C-alpha cells in the first residue's frame, strides 16, 4: 500500500527526501506510542510543490503588512476580501473582542475613526486584527503569511491548477492512504474531488491541522462540498488550540455525507500547536493509519 504525504506551506528550498523522512520519523514515534509496528511493505510518496508555491505566491502579492507599508492604500480590494474574511473569522472564533482589536489601531483620531467605521474593509483595521492575533501561539506574522498563501491558492485558478497538477501526478491510480497537513488539506481535497467516479478506493483520507472548516475558505472551494470519489473514511485530527485548524470538520462547518470523523482531542506539543510533528506522533492518529494500511 502506498502512503501519500501532502505537505503544507513554507516548505520551499527544502529537500523533499529529507522532509518525507521527517514525516516518517514522526509517524514512527506515534507508532511506538500506540504500541504498533511499521510495515515495510508501505511505500511513502511525497509530492513536493513547495518551491513552485513560493515562486507563484511571490509573483502575486506579499503579506498584508507589507502591502500597507508599500502601498499606503486605505481600501481592501475585492480580490483580497477572502483573505480579510479569514482573519475576521479567526478573530471572532477566538473570542477576541472588537474593543481589543480597536485598541490595536494606530494613527491619529481621524484615521482611527475611519478604520473603525469601515472595519475589515480598511487596511488599518486589518493590521489591528493581525496585532490582536499576534497573541496566539502562531503569532500575527505567521498568520499573515498563512492566510496569504491560502488566499493565493484559493483565489488564483492558474496557481491552484499548477499546484494541483504536481500533487495529482503523484497520487496513484490504485488504492492508497493519504495524509494531508494545513494548506495541503485544501490541495488534497481539490485533487481527490477531481477523481473519476469508480476510482480506486482510498481506505483513509487523514487531514491534520486543516483550515477547511473556515467558511471564508470552504465557500470558495472549486468543488461543492462532498466526499471525494473513492474515499471510504475521512478522518480529521485537530488540536483546538491550532489557530489554522480553527473549526472542526463537523456538519456545522463542513457538511458532507458520509460525515467526516472529527477528532479534536489532539494535544499538539509543538510551540505553535500546528506543526506536522505534533500530529503524526499522536498515538490515535498512528493507530488509525496502521489500521488503514
């Protein structure tokens, strides 16, 4: 059985062979915790799109903070609304009050009043949201970068098609197990949704640290929400403290049939609560993978 690892963002300039080995080592640690053994017949496949994504994102746009400094523009463009909606949804879901956001505003009273009046449609308010989110484990800068990359992938069809093609080329036309992390869960969902009816079975589609439950993302997916062809079991694992995995993939946030099994009891021990190591070393995740393989 082939095990397909689909990585997330910020993997550019890294060695895909070493990355695949890091994922495997983390999973083996999870196997040890779970008291199960690795099967040597498992073949790991690691589609690598990190360099392409970084290059394409750089062509489109920089982080929101950079945009404000370079452009001095007070208005958010229609093209960038999705990105701002993701931030606003994070602020609301994390219980950050509007008073807290407004306290982060800078500038004179006129500029502050304008930002408050226009809310997320004003760049100063967007910066204030990022400053408020800076207190989360990920920090404002990383949230800015993550929302940028997700926004570029979801919004620009040419970039999305290029990344999907790289991953799709490595997903075999045979039964396999797929593990996807972070932005990679969106890529994997799109790639699997394109499969033909009657495609070979995928015993387990495991998503970890997934932002698919964010409505600003799920409402902009290329395909209507549905279980991808051939997927027998979709398991979503998340740490509720992982800001990227903002919502569970339950019917409230990702309503498909059959329903996704959402396991939101992960204790991701890494500093930002989002790293792949903290997910793959979990004994429950490891046991589910062993059973599927």
